[in-house]
C-alpha cells in the first residue's frame, strides 16, 4: 500500500513537472515561430527564384564560360537578368510603400463595420500601374476571418474588406506582400493600424422580426400550451376533493354526471422581457437575430439584455449591441452567465425570457433545462441559422470541390437534435433563416444549402 501511494505521488509530481515545462517552453516556441516568420518575410527569393538562380549559375559557369555554349550563355544571362530586375523592382517598391505608410498614417473611414458585405476602410496604396512585373496584395490579422481586396481607383488601390466574424478590435495588423509577376521574388512587411473598430453581425434577410415578448401565464389569449390560469370555461369529471362551488349543475341535470369547471389554458403577454445571447459554434446568425431584436425593438418597451462574456443586464441599445460584439471573444462554457443574469433581473419582478442560441448543442442546454423547471411560463428560444446541409459530401474530392470558403452551417441532424431536446424541455422554439428572414415552423421546412443559391 505504501509503495502504491508513493507511485501515485510520483506520477502526480511528474505530471506537474511536465505541465510546468510545457508552460515554460510554449512562450519560447511561440516567439521562435514569430521570429522565423519575420525572417521568411524578409528573405526575398522564393523556391522558384532560388531554382532559377541555380540554373542560371550552372548555365553560365559550367557551360557558358567553360564549354563556350552560346545558347546556354544567353539563357544564363537572361535568367540572371530577369532575377536581378525582379529583385530590384520588388525591393524598391516595398521600400517606397514602407516609407509612404510611415509618413502618412492611415485612418479608418468608419468605426463600425458589418460582416458579410464589402466595406471600404480608408486604407490606400499606389496601384503600381507604371511599375512593370510587380504586384501587391495584403491580408489582415486579427481578425483572421477577413477577405481583403485592393480595388483600383484613380491610380490607387483602395482597400475593401469582407469580415466574417463579429467583434471589437483595438488594432489591425496588415501583412503587405510585394512580389513579381513570375513568382521569383517576394518581400512582406507588417503595418499596424491603431484605432478601435466594431464589427456587427449582418442582418441578412432579418429586417423585421415579430414581437418577441414572450407569453406568460394569464387569461388574455387561449392557448393549449398555456397555464391553467384563465377563466373557468373547461369541464372535467368530478373527483373527490373538488370544491362544490365549481360543480356545473346544469350539466349534471342533463347528463346525470358530476362535472366541474376548470380554468382554461391561456397566456398573457409579458410586461417585461429579458433576453440572453448564447455563444457557441455557428453563433453568428444568432447574434444577428439578437441585433435585429434590439434595433427593431422586438423585445418590447421594457427589456433587458445580456450575453455570454458580459452577463450584466442592460437596457441601453448601444450597450446591448456592444455586448453582442463582445460575446465573440468568450471562450468559456456557453450559457454559463445565464443564471447570474436572471438572478439580477428577477429581483425587479417577473419577466419573460427569450434566449438567442446557436443551432448546436452545448452546456447551454443544461442551463435551459434547469431554468425551465423553476421559471413560471415557457422559455422562448430563438435559433437562427444561415444554412442547413444534409451532411458532408461522401468523397474527398467532392468535399474539396464543393465546400465553400465559409462554413455553410449545421447539419439537419444537429438542428433536429437541438429542436427535439428543447421540445422535451417544453420550450417554445423559433427557428429563423437569416438568409431569407423567414420564420420556420419546424426543422423539416428548412431548405438545404445545396438547394439554395449562395
């Protein structure tokens, strides 16, 4: 027993030592990778350029000079000259760009952007119309999910960017790549641009949302899913213990059966609505639905909002949109702040709950299950989707040939599973298609991404 205890302590100590070593080595490896990238960016010759240099050297010195092969001599001079011209043009162009960007700092044309649509940023470079054999292009990081294009305009390249992820970014780093047209020489350098930019999820077809103020128990609207709090209009057989004042004596006189009046199932519109945004995989459409609800006042006049990463309640529109963007940084368990949020807002009185959730399972399902058991009234869950696919294409070449750049969405099986689990929890599920803006009644009405135009 003593030996087993000693072995266990030794194992734990070795695991801790390995973890400490990994934590100590990880920053060193990261800095090493960054340094190697910087060195690779400054090295001017590509693999093709180095191959051409070797071929030109061999043609000149091994055949041209020694064996006086005039053909290879001309080819060697041509290859060496092309490499030299390309090198000079690329290095001079990169130097001019670097100096010009340092002398004229760039500024953002706007502080708020929207995902999914080309937006000018105000960043401008010369178009290189008068410089032969040289071309320039660049990319962003962060955010990595960005498509950058230089649009020619009056002798300049005006930057347009298409962002695919919402968020808030304090600075943007551009990796500007200058290369020749033959792919022989290339030089890259980085340019930082400070200034906070905010990226909102695009609304797509969600222009008008139905009023999302959930219905709670009451007597305004008869509904089979409501609570038994309406007028006593329903009848059922008498059972021992029922109050005698609820007996329907006229029905007893006609049928000779004791029947009692019971409240009908009905709902009433909640005066207060609280909404929460759950993050997770494929949550951009859910964030867009939350944005639409905030901007279009679909939550009613008395509402409060929070999101994963910032569970503090707010009823200010600008702050709520800020929470929608800030939720993209959250890397914890989905829905983990929902209890804290509800504990804060429930102190102010009863309120209906609307949850904007992604079409994928996560820990937020367990949070919904715990809330649905103790909250009065049904919980409304709004699931927004971009597209639903039947599944991955069978073969590898089909996946390579037909897969889009951006993830097309969840599978029908995943969406069906989420809807079935929420239905078992007696939640009211609303599925919204962000592309068309349609409210889908059930999963079977969702069109697949293979059948829908991009």
